């Protein structure tokens, strides 16, 4: 593989200043960030990105799904775009690194390459993708761009119709515009993303970067345990149809099942709503949010069968009805082996230690994997904390991630992408 500019590095001071400025938007006093997709603070972060890209003399583009791009054109007619991306939205009361780090790495890489006066064979595009975290519709921006999003996904937003409509209005987006954001796959040269690991494997192993092998499959179910409201003082416990008992028994049993039968997989009951919800009323309905993840598609299907059987058994045990609704089912996604090789080579050029590892979290990269060469780099998360204000990555590791992205972008964009990937494949063989 060609190694055109092995000594080029990002500007660490500018990178840091950008991170600090962005971290102030939607900052929470505990050191975290609260920027749910299309909230005022999320739109504020996007405005910051827009302004920053313009100041860097990059071309700014916003598509119908709200995806914000900064572009560095190569000037060749019909050139394809190598996308470097992540997301500026956060989970509610989340951290400052999950997403923004990848967007800032991408922006920094474009600025570095522009200032070095290099011309590549592809357009480079730093992209901030809409609603990766699924405040409304999970990975809405990347799925819209890659043509995987349909009207039915927009018809059932996690936030509810009213909140979604308000959010779209705030951002100036429409259903039609979102669905029209699809790009021709032929126009995509690849997709690369730097992200924090959100786990503790790299830190424990003392390894600088992780080269992601694939992204786990994720399924979301809404379970409704239906019983009967009763006077909590007069109806004997044994005669109740208490929806809370079934839902809680299920949550405990699901943990045991996954620990016993599905090593390497995870299950979560992340929310329970009790109705009517009072001290003195036996719960008539409990609505539970069930999520499970597996790196293997067949295993993901077996988990579905076993966990739903378990929910039915616990509902029966407490004389309840059970309603199940599948909200999301995303298959596991392998990353491109040739891109993994390019990323590992980039780490080696920088004298960084690296290891292959699967991602337990979903990422926008999975939207691109079927359409173009796609890869991800992980940098260590201190203590493995993520989706919380404790989320942190040592600054030297953030810089490493940006430099790996820079070197990989040069390798993938420095020559005709097809030939470069072919060379990489040859060296794998
Ligand atoms: Zn993320």
C-alpha cells in the first residue's frame, strides 16, 4: 500500500480548542453533555460545526436529513466522496466524547490535508450524522443517506409523534426531505469513523487503538404486561393480577438466561412504566423496554425466541396478558477487512499498538457497511464509562485517533480507491 505522507500529523492545539469549545454547548455541571438530537443545544452544536467549517474554508453542505458536512474537494470531475463521520447528538445527560470526538477528528483531518496542500483522488467529507443515539429515530441521518430509512420508520419515532414533529420543525426538516437524502452508493468511496470504545478492553490491555471487526446486532422490544388494577389494601396478595410482578420477574430471569446461555451477549430492561402508578393501587399495566445485543445473527434470533418465551412464562405465572412489539432489529455488521488492514497499517506507521475488537455499541458505520468500504477506530475509554457524565478519554488517545484517521484517509484517498484497496487485499492474501 502506498504511504504518501507518513509524517503528516494533525494540529493538536487546534483540535483541543475545538473540543473544548464544542464541549461547552449543552454542557452539564457534572462534566457531561445533554444534546439530544434536534434539541436547541444539538442544533447549537451543529451551528458551531457549520461556522467552524466555513472558517476553515471548507465547503458546507446540509442534506434533507439534516446531516451536516464539511467538504474538501479534490477537483477531479466525478470524484467519489470518502466520508469521515460521527455524530454531535448525545444521549440525555451523556458524555462529551461519544460522537463529537469523531466529528472533530474528521474536521481536523480535512483542515490538516487542506493546509498541507495535498490533492487526493477523492473528495473528503467530514460529516455529522443526525440522531445516531435515537432520541427520535435511531441513526436517522446515516440510514437516510444510505437509503435504508423508510416512511414507516418515521411513522413510529421513539419520542412520540408530537415531540418528533416539534423537533423536525425546530430543525427545518420534513419527512419528504429526510427520505430524499439518499445518495447514490457509487458516489461513496468509503466511510471511516473514530469513536471512543465505550468499554474497558483497550484500557485493561494497555493498547492504544482498537480496529473494529464488526458491530453487534441490536433488537428493541416494547413489552406490555397487562393485569388488573385493585385496591392495594383490601385485595389479598395471592389474588392479584399484578403487572409489576410479571415485569420484574422477567427482568431478573432475562439476566440469568443471558448470563447462562449467551456469553458475550447483553440484555437490558432499561425502562418500566407503571399504570396507573400510585402507592395504593395494584399496577394494572407495566410497559417495559427490552434490548438485547449479539455479535452473531443466528444467536440474535435465538435470543429473541428465548427472551420472548421467558416473558410469556412470567406473564402466565402472575395471570397476566402479554403484548410484544418489535421496534428495532438491526443485524450484526462486519467491517470491511481491507479497511481494517488500512487502519492497522496506519496505527503501525504511527508506532501505536492496536488490536482487533468487536463493537458492543451501535454506530452510524453500520449504515454504510453494505454500500462502501467501511471501518472504525476505537480509542480507550477511561474506566469504560460511556453514556454518562463520567465518560472520558485521555487527550493523547484522542490525538492518536485523529492521526490514525488522517493516515487512513490519506491511504484510502491518496490513490484511486479501487486500486488502493486491491493492493491492501493483495497484502492480506
Ligand atoms: Zn456514538
